[in-house]
């Protein structure tokens, strides 16, 4: 059984739409998570610490981004 070209193109279009939705959702989720994290940790400037090569703070930020990415992936 062969799939016609229009069905195949519709499938490609839906894949592209979901890829865009996922990337927008991921960007929004990561941005929101970083804002909340910065808001909750008022005693430390994470970005200044990362500029000063504080690898512990960088590991926390990377872990936060990865976890939000996994959560957004599961939701979408």
C-alpha cells in the first residue's frame, strides 16, 4: 500500500508545526525557569559567578535547563 504525495506532505507539515511548537515551548519554559530561579536566589548573581568560572553554579544552571527541557518534552 503506497501513500500518496499529499498525505506524505501533510505529515511533513505537521512534523514541522510540532517542531516549532516544541521549540517555542522549550524557550518559554527555560526562560521562565531561569527567571524564577534568579528571583528565588537573591543572595548570588549566577551570571557573574559563571563569568568568574564558578563551575558549581554553571552545573546548577545546566541541570536546571536540562530538567526543564525534559519536562517540556514530556508535556509536548
